[in-house]
C-alpha cells in the first residue's frame, strides 16, 4: 500500500501542469478511481488544505496518505507529490533560460495554459457537486436548498477579486460563520 501511495502521487506530480491547484483535478481523479477517498472526502481535504498556509497539493496528499496508512502514508504521499517535480525543476531551471524564448516552447505553453484553467474549472465543478449535493438531488433542487452556499461563494469571489482581503481572513470568517450558523 505504501508504494501505491507514493506511486500515485508521483504520477500526479509528473503528469499535471500548472502547479498545486491545477494538479488537484488529476489528483482527485486518481485517488477517487483508486477508491481511496470519495469526492466529498477530497473536498474536505481541499478545504482543510486551503485553511492552512503553504502549497495545497502536498497538504491534500498528506490528508489522503494519512487516511490510508497513517503517518508513513502521509510522508510518502507528500514525498511523491514534491520530490519528482522538485528534481525536475532543478534540472529544468538550468536549461529553461536558454530555451524559454524558443518559438516552439512559447507555442506549446500558449496551449498548455488554457488547459490548466480547464483543470481548475473541472475541480471547482466537481467540488460544487458535493458541496451542493447535486449528485443526489440534481442541480435544480441542490441550488434551491443551497442558496446560502451560493451567497458564500459569491461573497468570497467578490472579496478576492475586488478587495485586498487576505484569503486567510476569508477562511477564518467562513469558519466562524459555519460555527455560528450551521451548528
């Protein structure tokens, strides 16, 4: 099991583009297909990871690794998430500055960047299905009973887009709101 944990997170790290948040789509697909967590548990891992400082991908992998195999599972999941790409980055940084202006490299990056946005949108959509309970109820019913969640989403989006409110304050405020309202 420990090798499987390391291997899946290594595979996610090596085959996802765009950094930690963009890797979440592939990570979610891999760990849910493996039957290690369901989409709701993955959403919980992302929520906890976003409430903490630091990069999201190692935090989510630590959550899943710990759920599967305790501390050794968490350590191997994080190692699989971080080590391969760190080594590749160290190798690439030596060469990147000599090829970054190459037309072929620039053209490839122009096509890869929008795919990363698509990954992020898919992850948000899949998390929304769970947050609103749309799998069980269907979207119309889920949205009618989830109006409060829509307001929270919109408030977070507006505050992040149009103000300089730090995301940590939003997480803390949402936690306080949840404690006060949803208890």
